[in-house]
């Protein structure tokens, strides 16, 4: 719901008619803004082609209806822009500017354009400009705090139009004339009141209604609060409210005066809940959040939140799940009340309760996906009913809907500095839940931000083990997105942190990953050296499965370097290790790679025998694709040895195994990117066992 949106009563409308019926006044401003779209810009007047999108600026204080006017303008002209409308909010509820990087990524996501995790502001804004280059779109940037935010997001095409909403002029952006908002005209202000109070009380005393509108100075947010106060008191006259506001004098703004009156009329428990909503992350509230902040039941919190919506103190968010938004114009008033009426320790306790509730919901959200784990099922059953999800789909929907608030909660917890233990646990569970429901690849951009926060806490608290884990996770994501040098620097830093923490897992992972990064850059000597260091540690700790895998990685580095003798020696060690470990699948694949290198080394007879052995092990492993690939390799080797009949037979066998998928069956050499155990790469290994 926007700043100036109001209910339409019992009549249900749809489409443009419903939108038009909700909007009041601002006829002159809309006319000027629409005319400004058609007005020739300075570049056009100078005979130059406009290099960038035109910017229309709507300026006004929070509560002036600036967002509602912007939305109405967008509604009226949207049909001129064939590729649709984009929206982004550039300010937090407390006025903190949203980083351009985050806003650009949100716009790219809305465009269904993927951007690599960890990309910086310049890369993201460039990707946004490229995505918009061939589009004709209308872009609404709400709550812009600085001209730099808007400037960084401007499309470099005159086919797009940007509507920016701000508290004042955006100096620094050329050819922008602000449309500055005052109050609504008297007729529109009275109509806004009547939609809350009903027309009878307005009709019987129109002078009082006009006086009330004057006391509110025509500010939509103040008028909505006044209408909510009257709607909750059917027997109160409009003149009563006007007199009470007038009696308060000129202290504060009209909005703050009406708010004080509305707040003072609330029951004590409801008033406490309201002011604690200033702690809600990103200003987004759901019944669970309100319940945790106030220490009341979820159902009671839901009822209170709905009452606040009726009073104009909250906006209901259009969402599949119950969700509400604290109006930006009320946030500073609520924050001031909370700081003046609640002790700092009470506010900190409320934050802790909220984070703990969020943590438990994330645990439940992840546990519902672990259907094969008796331990997870038992843990889920031990949770209160209010914290359980009925099925994985409901959990995924909750995680998606509450995603922005959950990420904001993590950022606020880290910024707080006093709740680092809770913050670490929360981020650990958030990572696990996102990976469980969305997968590492889809969640990578958000995971990158979370691991950065983990690194901040680890460095602040001097926690080398957590620092190593965060650096490894960030480096893995860097490596996946092609930033190999960045990944290499972080892997080395993780190795130092792992050694400081005396964490063999972190040091082993870091050494192997450093080798993988060198392999990716083509430095095969260093790759083999680092893999060898990791192997020495694995052998010293008698970690046989990892040792066998590392023999394969060393062999791969030597293969790329053309040192086939060393490659063969290490592949034979890998084969022996997998055989001793009883890992049939890895044994078959190692034999397959050994046969490949034997062929590279000019030993076709040995390659033939090894390949035949590998086929048998692949059959035992029930790896059909590997069997087909090996049959093809056998066919190629037999062709070289001058036996086309046997080669044809093996090709026929491969056709029976995979048919038309033969072209995809040939396995590649071991990838140099990441260790095979990186399925858990995004796990934060810094929490207690009960998490």
C-alpha cells in the first residue's frame, strides 16, 4: 500500500477503475508531470540526441503522498512502455540509503537477468544498463536519498523513463525539474477523511471536516491517521478531533500531532507492540515477528496488526502470507517512542527474542526438507506447533516471501554488535535453509552477502575458525563466477586463519583449493605442489578417501602439463586407494582416467586393457553413462589398433546403453575448479551442535 492509498469501502473494483478510485487530487501535479514527459530536454534543444533516460522527480516529505503520486503517474503512462515497469526502493525505513549494488541486483532479478554472486557495483550497474539498452521501460525509484543512487541506475537510452521519489532536489542530475508536493486540496482531503469515517459525519458537519483537513495541512498520512481515529470511535464528532488537534498548538508536524493522539488512545499492550515495530528488519512485519518482539501469542499479534492497519498505523503488504509494512513516515516517530519509553536492555531483549524466533523458524524451514532423517523429524516434532511448516512447499514459500526481511535481520544483527552469537547462529541457519530449498547456485548472490557478514563478525570477535570458514565460502563463490585471482587470495587468507585456529579441515580445504585455483589459471606446477601439500596432510591424518581423490587431482595437473609419467603414477595410486576404500564408482572413474592418460602417452594396448577393466567396474557401480563412454573409448582405441570389427561391436553396445545421448556421455577430466566435497561448501562451521 502506498503513502496515499486508501480503502474503497464495500464496493469491489478491479483494474484501472480501482486504482483511479483509490487516488485523490493532485490533478495539477499529474498534468505537469505528464507534460514534462513530452517536454524537449536540454540535449534535444541543443540538437543532440539524449544520451540517457529522462528523469522525473517527485519531491516531498514522507507522508505527503509522494509515492502514491508516483504510482498513479506510472499507472497512467505505463501503456507507453511496452517492456513494463520496474520498481526499486533506495531508502531503508530509517532513512539509510540502500547500497546501489543491492538495488541494481534487485532490478536485474526483476528483469530475469542473472548477475554473478559477489559482483561489485560497477559490474552490476553496467549489466543493468546493458539489459535495458534494447528495452522501453518505466522505472520507479522510490525513497531516493542521494543523486548518486539515481545516477548510477539510469539507463543509457532515451527510450526509458525514470520516475524518482525523494525528499528534496537531486542536485547533480541534469535536466531535472522537481515536482514539489504540498498538501491535498480541501475537497480531496475531505474525501479522504470520508472514506474512513463514512460520509454521514462529514455531511452533517462539513465545516468541521474542512477544519480538520486544515489542521492536518492536507497531508495524506495525517488525514489517514485522523480518519482511522474517527473510524474507531463511531460516536465521536469530527469537530471533537479538530478541537483536540488545535489544542495541541503548533508543536511538531501535523503528522506527529495526529500520531500522538492516535498512539495515546491505544491500550498499553498494543502501544508497546506498535513502538517495538520500529525494530522490525526493513520495516517488514509478520505475526511471528510481532509476537517475538512483544512476547505475546502469534494469533494475538495478528489481530493487533490488523487493528493497526485499520487505524492507518500499518500498511498491509500484497503477499501470499500475512505481512505488513511500517510506513516510512511513522518509523522515526516509533523509534523515538521506543527509545524514550523502553529501557535499552528491554529493547535489546526484544531484538534477541525476534532473532531467536527467526532462528527457530529457519531451523524448522530446513528440517522439513530432511524427510529421510529420523533425527530431523524428531527435532521438528519437538518444536511448538506455531513454528512448524505443514510441508516443504509452505516452508519454501515462507522463505521466499520473508527473504528480504531475513537478510535485513542478518545485517541488523551484525551491525548491532552486541548479539554476535545469535547473529552467527542465525546466518548459519539462513544459509542452510536457502541451500536446502533453492540450491547453492540460485541462492549464491544472497549467500555471498551472508558470508561477508560472517567474516565481519569473525574479524570483529577474533574468531579464526569462523574467519577461515567464511573466507573459504566466499572464495568458492568467487571461483564459480570466474574471479579466480580473488578466490586465490581468499583461499590463502583462509589457510592462514585455519592454521591460526589449528583447524585441519580448513587448512586441508584451503590448500586443495589453492591448488584448484592455480590449475584454473594454468599454473600446473604450483597446482601439483599445493595438491601434494594437501595430500601430505590427508595421509598424516589417515584420511584415505580424501587422499585417493587428491592423487587424482595431482594426476590431472600433470596431465594438463603433459607430464604423462607422473600422471600415470598418481592415477595408479588413486586407483589403488579407491579400491582399498571400497569406493566402486570412484575406482571405475579413476581407471577411466588412467586409460585416457595411457592413450595420451602412446600406450594403446595398456589403455585397452585398463579400459576393459574400467568397464567391468563401471558395470558394478551401475554407472550407465560411464559404461557408454568407456565403450566408445574402447572403440576408438581398437580403431587405432586396426580392429574395426571389434570397434563397431563396442559402439553398438554404447548405442544400446544410451542411444541418442552418446554425444553427452564422454566424461571430462577432473575439473580444476573446486574440491569434490564442496557440496557442503556453503555451510558455516561455527555453530553449536544443536543447531
